[in-house]
C-alpha cells in the first residue's frame, strides 16, 4: 500500500492509501500527487467536529481545475471514520476529481447505503497514519466566509508539497 506525506503550512500529515479496496481513488490521488497538482492548494473548508477539505482551490479562493471525474467506489466497504480520507463531490455521485476531505470524527451518514443518488455516499480511499494532531489543529482555526464559500480559514492553510512513499 502506498503512503503520501501531505506537507502543509501547519505540519505534515501521512496518509496510507488503500490500493486494494479503493484502486480507482488511490490511483487518482497518486496521479495528482505525482504531477504536483496539490502544491499551493488550500485546505479551504473546515468544519469542527466534522471534516477538513482541500485539494481544489488556490489562495484567493480561485478554482484549480482538476482532471476528469472518477467512478464513485464508495461501496468498497471502507467507512467514513475518524482520520479517513474521502473524495469530495457534487450531488452527482460520480463527480469527484481532486478535492478530498479528512474526517474529524466517525461520519457514518456519509457511507454508501445504496446505488440511488442519495445512497451513493462519499468514497473513502485512505487513512491518516501520522499527523492527526495536525488535522485536529486545523479544526481549531478561526473560519469565515469568502468569495461565496463558507467555513474558510481566516489564515490560509496551504499544501506545500505532497510526497509519494512506496512500501
């Protein structure tokens, strides 16, 4: 299983990707890591006791265009538990590109419950294995509304680089 170090302006977060149960999601994330896509993007949405989200916006809340959407594999048995990484998406279950979130607590209501639009859930593809203290610290920052987005950190939290570590 591959690991990725997500270096941020608040510290490093190491995540283990589940290449077995989430091959599409893991491969997609590795693709973005290898092309350096995440460098300079924000953790742009932080909701305490829920999740922190990043990977698709630049400072100033400018969209960074991701690649093609991937197939939702939320029916892979992985759950939205504390420390898990999952893909953010629109109401379309198969719309995830580069944006991801880290669950701050168990969020079972985000899990797959069926293949109808309401039941698809949010596809988990990895787990924080080091640096959950950094994620928890993110949850404690002051947030505001900015450029039509809510729950935006007042002080930018940037991803400075991502590093793939092959096991």
